[in-house]
C-alpha cells in the first residue's frame, strides 16, 4: 500500500471517529498524527485538484483534436495513443511492440480562453503505474508571449494515487485565449484521454505541425524513466527548446538495433533520427547489429541526418576507475568505431554524440546510476538540443 | 499494487509457466511482454542488489557507530533514529513530534576496506513509503582524494518494492581503506539500521564532528519531499558542500514557529539556525508568531547566526501575474518586514534569504509547484551554501 494512500486512509479513519475518546486514542499513535499532517499537506498541494462541484464542461478526445508525437498519420493503431501502427507489428520485436502501446512523448496543443482545464482518462490496466507523476500523470504547459511553452501543472499525486479518472488539471486565469500543451503519461496504456474546458469557452486545436519531427529511438532513458513529470523527459524538452515536433520511440529495455526497426524508422519522414540504444546492448550486439542497422537506415533514407548517441559516463567512474576522466566502455568504443568507419566512407549526415557527462557533472543526476532523474534529463536536453540544432542548420 | 511489483509478478508468472502453450498464451498479452521487458531492465539496474550467496558479514548498528545529524547527544529518544528527545515531547506540537520520529538527514561516516557494503534495516510500519528511493532507501557516498563525499549508490528500487530487509547496497573496489557515508531514509520510522561489511575487513567510525552543526528547521521541503535520494535533500547537500555536520529538523506540514519550538531549537549549540517555515504558515500565523519566535530564539542564543528563508517564487508566476519578476506574497512580505525590524533594532546576526528563484529559473524544478524535485533541491543547495558560508566567515 502506498504511503499516501495509507496516510490518507488513517486520516479518514480519524475524521470519521464518532467520539472524542476514539479521537484521543487515534491521536496517541504518532503514525496517525503523521498521517493527518501529511494528508493536510497533500490537501494543500492538491489545490488544483478538484472542486466540490464539477462545472459544465466540453470534453474533447485528444486523438480527435490531433495528437503530436504519433508518427504514421492515418494508420490503424492498436490503441488510440499507441506509437507503432498495426501494420508494423511483425517488423518489430515483441518487447518493442509491448512498449509501443504507451503514449510516451505524445501531446496535444490547443488554444482556449477557458479558466479551467480538466482531464478525463481511461487506462487499459487500471492504474498499474502509480508511483510517480511522469508515468501516470498529465503535464500541462502554457505558451508565453514569445511562444515558448512553460510548465504550468501536473496531475496532483493524490489524484494518481486515487486513480481519479476525471479531475481538474489546473485552474487558469480566464478571459483571454492562450495556447496550451498537454503531455500524455509516459508509462501506461491509455484507451481514452479527454480534455475538458468550461462550456462556452473558445477551443481551437493548433494546426498540425508542417515541419518534419525529431525522431528519438532508444531505451528506457528515451522512454522517460525517472523523469518526475512527462514533459520533462528529454525528447519532449528538446522539442520545446527547438520548437519542433517530436516522436518518442523509447522502448524500455528493448532498443537493440534490429534491422526491422531500422526499416520501421525509415518509413517516418524525419527531420533527424536520434539513435540512443547502447544501454540496452552488449558489445557483442553492438558489433553484430549497429553497422547493419545504420547502413539499412541510410539506404532507405539517403538524406536524413542521423545522430548516434553514446551511453552516459557513469557518475561513479571517479570511484571505480580512480579517475574523473571519461571512461569508454568496450561497447561504446565499438559503436564509435562503426560510426567513424561509415563517416570515413563518406556519410556526411551521420553524427555522433559522446557519453562524457551526458547527465551533467554533479554526480547525482541518476538515482540508480543508469536512468537519469530530472537533473540528468535536463543535462541531456541541454547537450542534445544545440547538437541537433547545429546539424539541422547545415 | 505498484507497477514494478505487478510487472515482476507477471514476469514470475511467465517464468514458472510449465508448458510452451502456456508461455505462448502469456506472451499474447502485450502487458505481459512489457512486464518481462521491465523486469529484465530492473534486474540489470539491480546489479548492486543482492548476490546469490550472502557472504560472511560483520554487522554494526548505526546508532552505535555514532550517528551524525541527531542533535542532543546522550538524551533518550523514542526510537534510535528519532530526531527529538523524549524530554522535549511536550515542548513541540503533536504533528512536529510525529514527524520527528523519522531519521531525516541522519548519516553515518566510517572508513573500511571491505569490498561490499550491506544494509539490514527494520521499519516500524513495515514499509509504508515505498514509492521513491529517497523516502525508504539508504544512500551511499564515498570520499574522493580531496575528502569530498560523492554519490556512489542508492537502495535499488526493486529492493524497496520487495521490502527487502537485508541487501547489498554496493559492491566496491576492495583492498584499500576509504571513507564512506550512508544517509538514512527521509520518511520512515526506523527501529534498526545496520551496516554490514565483509568479515575481517577494517572498520573505523569517523570521529564525531567537533564543529557545531548547521541546524535546519522547516517544512516538508527541509524534510526532503521529492528528492529522489536521501543524500540529495538540500540540507544534506549543503552539509557536504561546506563539510559541516547538519541537523535536519524538517517537519512535513508542521513548521509553524511555535515559541516552544524556538525554545527547543535553542537547546542545540548550533553554528547557525536556518529557519524555513513560510510554506506551512498563513499571513495571519506569520504576523502572530514569527517575531515572537525569532525574539525568543535570539534571547536564548544571543550570538548564534539565524538565517530566515522565504518561500520560493512560484515557477508559474509568469503565468498568473503576467510577469517574470519576483512576486512577494503577503505572508512573505510580512516575514521580511519582521526580520528588517529586528535587524534595524541592532540584531547583526539575523539574516534573510529571499525566495526569488530559490528553486532555480528553469520552471521545472517542482513537480507540484510546491516541493522541489532534484532540480529544485540542487538549486536551493547552490543558493543556501554560499549564503551560509558568508555568514559563518564574518
């Protein structure tokens, strides 16, 4: 049982206590007092959570507004917010397919003058992933006067723990139209996701982006593990920084450079492919697959830039290797060697980003020394965004 | 049921499948494949988790080694890792008392040449707070050649979810003695916490610090909410930055400047008191209590520096106020006014730190717009540490 649910339950137990003596008994247990304190704190945090009275709302299914981040427009998908269409099911491994069912990286952008934004959502498996905002929460950004999307609100954790299907994501200043963007959760299979605005308010979906998207293919890191809110996963952050659409093809534990995946990626008309698979591969797999994968992708997309990324330097390398210098793991060396060879054969549009301090230098950017937390996600976005920008301006 | 537990259960279900057809059936459900992928990824992450064979270990209860971060040495506490001694129970509110039972901010520092460090722990309430590393995990740092403690390992999330009582926190390079520091969890009541090293290895507790500690009094923010690992809560980070001992008196939802709390704080011989309570107080409470609190603390500790901190500027102020400039909430203005008055009366050792961008300027530093995540914790540490250093050097 989650901490918050437990503490909320204890607090509820207190509130329904009929007699003063029952309450006194309850208050003798310090854990119960802690429960009340936390419940009160959470209630304060949940400010934007729910009003006593649900106002009259207009609901719109996000897939009908037009989702950003779902490649292959017009194809049939197993779920409205899945990432790979049915016709490619046999092109990819079972693990990639299973991971592709989550709406990772997808968003909806729209203009409204509503003074509240609500969410109504259905997960396929109830709420199997409650333990952090990013995995199960919706993440709201608003455009400032320069058109930059800036963070505004995330599903309150109490709503995630409650498995609330419908809730107020944010109260807003009313009266004037503004652009908003809602990022979908990183790690659950959604069967429905609706945005609600006050009845009678304006609502205009943003035009579908004319630009080609940045396409990220990779591991659980691309999939957004340990980002505290979904909009902070580095592909989404890079999309905001460069003001470009993003397709997130992160497949937890399953990015292993199969040739079928190269062929699948090649069917997307991308601005750039960012390939970030090292962490899911052994040196043997890199030697067997990386070159074939890159050659096949290049064959099918002769002119599209490809940026190959390396596993981030371990923050604990100073300890294990008695040195702060970059340590090049054999599998990373193998991948560098392959990319260099292809470049030397004349591929001018194949690029490489080294792993040195990809998560930054503070040493605390990954709570498990593998997946970046918010510090690591931000550091990655700040490394990738200028590198991509430079490549695209060439 | 937590995501990881669910997925691990599904993966186990697969592994024990007796027949190929049962496995085929299992693999038809994409959620099950996702379970396997995640379980595999977690197994990889849990590298430092557990060996098949537990080696022969010497166990030492941390409270017997000498805990850093527990003020009032020699007093009786309700639990070995509680933060306020029994004799002060009636000086503080019930909520503060309940919150004081957790070992927040405590650590043990020791030298060993063991090539493994193990943890064995008992929580009072099983594991009521499983949902993040920081709340229930132990956090290991190692000293580099300059004596700076740098992050090395955190309880793997799989061990937290399993509620493992005994596990290997980290495999280490053996053969040479080195200083380590283990931070205790932020949010559970510990009845026992033991460090295990390989039998026959050296083990030397660090001498108890001769310096007076930095004493932080505050809200859930000081208590470490949303820090992904316990050593990253900003008081602990500041302690490492300034190489000084820290006492963390963060009480979630309960920092409300009672005069009894000022009297309790004054019994600690602190290098500095950092008072960070605004977020738990209304303007009314600030006006009623802040001046009394500060006057009483000053009366009892005429020469100890006091640094009063303000609530961090909301990252969404640009939206709500149509301005990026600092917004001073009435309760913050009230607190500033009180501190200015006391300063103008001649208190040279009373200092103030404003809330402007205390969580940094990236706008994504707090997933609930109240408690800092890792980005906000780091930004706070980088603001507080030089301010405290400057005050202490005067």
